[in-house]
């Protein structure tokens, strides 16, 4: 398994959608299963997503969970 610095530098695609039930926005990284967060604004969702990605990667590395590399549009 590669180091944290390697994975955190990869261009993971971030999806942000309005949360019609609770208000605000939901942010997730599709290539990192379960890496999801929310924010009251798009800016909050982006900042929270960066924190969630960092913590998700740390937890995956500590537990030995496989980490997907991002799917690049040309790879589809």
C-alpha cells in the first residue's frame, strides 16, 4: 500500500448535490466508498469534504482497507 501523501495528492472527483430533505449540500467522493459529508453552503461542503477525505484515507491506511485510485474520464 502506498503512503498517505500519495493518495491525498490524487485528483479524486468530488460530487456535490443539494440536500432537498435537510437543506444545504451533500458532498462525496465516489471512488472512496462511504466518504460523504454535508455543509450548509457549497463552500462548507467543499471544506468538510477535504477533511472527510483526509480522515477516510488515514482510517483506510491504518486498517489496511484497499484504497481505489480515482477513475479518470479517459479511463471510462
